[in-house]
């Protein structure tokens, strides 16, 4: 039976960490629709996926499935400046400058992102 609290927490944490369902489906090596099913209570993640998500968000399984993860937990986790290398699923710890640049990058449109990548590649 799908867990309503788990579904709510997955949505809350994804939004706080400014991730998309596509980002998370890439991390979990599943389709975006399969991930969407977790958030819409159509199915629960398997244990491996749940462990990856808990690790990504720095919450315990108990917190993820049983507690209402509100701003207090999510904000304290977000302030750790955590990123995930999608190609290796490696957790990266970012300093304030790196976090600032990443957030600015996310606000850019595709054309500006492409220009920035070209500039960085030319360095």
C-alpha cells in the first residue's frame, strides 16, 4: 500500500533541493513516469531507491516514511550545500561561491547556459 507521508516528503524535498522528477529518475536509473508514481502514491520506491533518496536528502528512512518533513528539517539539510554528481551519484559538498554559481546557472535560460558552458570550456 502506498505511503502518503512518503509521497508528500518526496515532493517537499525535491522542491526544496530544486530538483526535477527527471533529475531524480536519472539518479535512480528509472523513467520519469516511474519516479512520478512515487510522488502520486501509485507505487512505493523499492528499498534501493529509498536508500538512495534518503542519502541524497540526508534523512533517515524513518523520517522519510513516517514524519512530516517540513521547513525545519529540509532547510537544515539544504544549508549543507549538497549537490549530486548525476553521472556517478556521488555527493558533492559545495562552498558558498559554488552554491551561488549553481543557483545562478539554474536560473538561466538554455541559451545563456550554453554560452556559459562554452566560456568555461575555453578557459
